[in-house]
C-alpha cells in the first residue's frame, strides 16, 4: 500500500470574537509513504498532528487529496485502511476498563473478541504492560500505561497504513525499545508514518525523516 498526500490544505478558523486570524495548519503538503517506516519532525505547530489526522481520515482537508495506491481516498476509505495512534488518550472511554476499550475498538475494526483479546495480550507483554493493568478502569491508568493501550489499539489492527503521533510519549526506556521493535516489524507489511520530538528515537525508528515547517514538508533530513 502506498499512501500519498497531494497539496493538502487545512485552515482552522479563529475562535469567535477572539479578534485572531485563521490558522493554516497545512499549506499544500505533499508526501508519499510506502511499506517501511518514515518519520516526520518539526517544531510545535508545524502541522505534524494535523497531517496524520488527515491521512487517518479523522480530519478532512479543505483542499488537496489523499491517494491510496494512486486512487483518491475519502475519509471513510482512509479510516478502513489506516490505524491511528493519537498523541493523547481522549478518544478512549475513561469509565471502561482497558480491556473493554480494546474489545470495543477491535470490534469496530472487524476483529472478533477472541482475536482482539489475544492480540492485546501479546502486545501488552511486548510493551511490558502487566495483565492486571488491562482490567483497570482506563482513567486509573498511569500516563505511560494509557499510551501503551493506545499503541495496542493501533498495532492490533495490523492495518496497511500505521500512523503514530508521538508514540514514545510517557514510555520508559525498556518500553521504548520494545516499541522500536514493533515499529520495525510493522514496516515489513505496512506504510508506517510517525512523528516524535525525540530526534534520536525518530531516526532509530525511521528509514527516512521528513521535516515540516509552517504547514509544509520542507525537505528530508539527513
């Protein structure tokens, strides 16, 4: 699977009565990602998260298009193709347990309960998440364990496109090492695109690193 952005534009209007100006989060972004691992780096506000959300079908661009194997793909098609790990846990149900959340989101992705549970257990072991943590209410997990559940949700799908926004956030060194292994394995069958504020981890994870500034991909880092 090749995923490509062609001239993506996304402008967020200024808050009502703020007197501010609209924010051009994406300003004609173009890029391509094939099976393998590519990274995206850039300062806060450069458009990394907005780009990943647009590729995931979570956010619709105002202009431009996303192509999947050369065919224009709308938000619904992108949500079928891509697994997305956001940079925060707000998309989970905080009063459900971690396991209940994973069963629910697994079902949305077409996984039966047994498959979802088996994949969750295997990924939890890889990431150093104790089995007891899966039974905890989501809002009672530590930040690092919330991040592990978010990663488990994304990797469980084994999607053709894997989008990871700040995936190392909150992880200890051992868990980060395990995640690097999971990313490498996923890159053998998926187009993986990830962002990170850690240049060291980003370069260890990704075979190529793109730089974003001002809502544009400005080049490929060495």
